[in-house]
C-alpha cells in the first residue's frame, strides 16, 4: 500500500506552512519514501472513523503497510527506525535521537506555545502581560541552554537526524514574534535545516494543497 498521511484540505493563511503534517512529509522526503496526503476537513475530524485513527481528530495521522498511528513525533521516530537518513543505525545513536525528539516536544515546545499564547493578548491586559513575561523568561532559559549546546555545531548529534527535523519545526514558530532572532546560533541552525531540499519539497506540498483548495 502507499503510505498515507492526513492533512487539512485548507487552513487560514496564518497557519499555512505550520500544520504538523509538515513534520511527517519532511521525514518521508528525507527518507525518500513516497506517500499520499489524505485530505480532511471539519466533518472528517469529528467522524467516528477518523477518531479511530486519530483519537483527538487532529492531523497528522499516518498509516503504512505495517502500522496505523498518530502523533507527529511518534510518526517521525517510527520513520527514523527504518531510515538511515533520519537516524544512525546503532541503538545508542537512535536512543540519542529519541532523547532529543522528546526534548524538543516536551522541554521546549510547551514553553514556546505558552509564550505564543500569552503574546497574543492585548499588552494592556496586566494579567496577560505578567503571564507573558513569565513564559518568556522560562522559554528564554531553555533557548539559552539549547544555544549553548549547538554553539559551534551544525546539528544536535553530529549529523542531521529526525531530532533536528522536529526541533526545527518547533523553533520556526518563534521567528515571527522575534524570539528566535535574539538567539543567533538557533536562528542560523533553523535556517541551515530549512535549507535542506527535503524541507522545501515538504513545504511546497503542504502549500500547494491549500492553494488548490482555497475557498472562492
Ligand atoms: N501533538 C500532536 C498535535 C497535533 C496538532 O496540534 N494538530 C493540529 C494542526 S497543527 C490540529 O489538528 N488542530 C486541529 C484540532 O486540534 O482540532 C502532534 O504532534 O501530532
């Protein structure tokens, strides 16, 4: 069977290029594996059939000849199990990749999401401004630690892996609000990873779907 990845038929412009099927498309492109995007909309999200595939009605969900699964990080790790393009073949090297994927999703992304969330409030709202300052400080401390790790390195673990892929998709959400620009090592790292041809192909595929299905 052809590998399948679910993606939204269309999302508003602010979300285009950021929907998490991008992670899976990028991993498949790095691994050189063909896939079919299964396009879904709100009605599909709510359907019992789709909830049996993705319990929360979200994208991406994934299936190949051997497995049906969800959660972008888990899917990318599954692909990394089978592809040297995404992780080294030795068990210790793969364990390091897993550690960094979880660090990106568990030790950095929640702080990034919180900062984005509170940054969207009116700064005149004193409660939201205080929460924003708090989350900004927590995020900055994680980013400073990450920056220290990546100083003088091209990648997290000596070569491009699934961990760089996931971390890049977390960091790129911090470009527009100016956060990443305050960490030049991380900004350069993100640019280096996004310059990979496989990233370009994944992004082009997501965006072309939205162009083709734009509301009249
Ligand atoms: N932890 C999940 C998050 C997936 C997620 O947040 N998907 C968003 C798009 S980026 C979505 O489907 N949102 C619609 C919804 O939650 O109803 C993963 O990484 O796969």
